[in-house]
């Protein structure tokens, strides 16, 4: 499963997983990007499944996962890459924009991680990759909501990692902190 897999890093990740022999489900918004991602996956000789889902909706994420496991089988790896951002001074950013960025960029990863854990922990296997940002470590101007969301994802991910370690789980959660990228 790759969230945010219809463009940019998420789409490249979905294609790479297919090239490495995985069937891949892609969760994102937007039919054209989803269709393109599925074509990329199928071009690698693997099965692809496009799921038009807003990751800020935890129930929609859970329903999509049920469909994925029926159509493609058990989820072994989950990559949380979906995000939205803004480009404005914090004082010029509406509270609705702050909420939307937090809902997708932070809570989307929380929903994905918790949903994946609900499947992986009973099986005692699997890996979850939360895609972070250098902005989780060093904030920059004009992206206060995004920086806040990525800081929150870092803290959440590290807590889950310690919880899994405490119960000696074989499920792994990890993070990658990406640099700034221009990925429309």
C-alpha cells in the first residue's frame, strides 16, 4: 500500500515496489493520477489497485484496506506518503488550511499506521514507512502547517517504534526524512 501514490515520490515508490516484485495498491485522490500509477505498476508485470481515498478519513482508509486485502492479498508493506501543504506566512494561513494540512499530512499517516498495525500486529510481521521531511527537524518560513504536521509525524512514529520494541514485535515502523522536492 502506498498512500499519496498518484504523483511524485509516492508514485515513484509504487513503481519501484512493482519492479521489485510486489503487487501494489495506491491510495490517493484523483482518478487520472491513480490510473497512471496503476498503469506504471502493471507495466512492471504486477497487479495494481487504485483506491480513490482521502487519507484524512479514517473509515475510508479502513474500507480501502479491506478491498485491497480481498483483491491483492495481505499487506506486507505500507508507505505513508500522502500530504498537502500551503505556501504562505502563518498569519495569512486560515485555520481551515491549517486543519486540512494537519488532517492529511499528520492524521493521514496516523490513520495509515494504525490501520496497518491492526493487520500486521496479529500476524507479527510487516513494515510501515512514514515519509517525513527535513522540515520535521528544521522548520522554514511560509510552511508552518506542513512543518508542524511533519514534526508531529516524527513524534508519533518514534512513539510507535518504541511501543513495538517494548512488545518485541516483528512489525517495523521506520521513517525517511526527504529533502525539499518539487513534485507536482
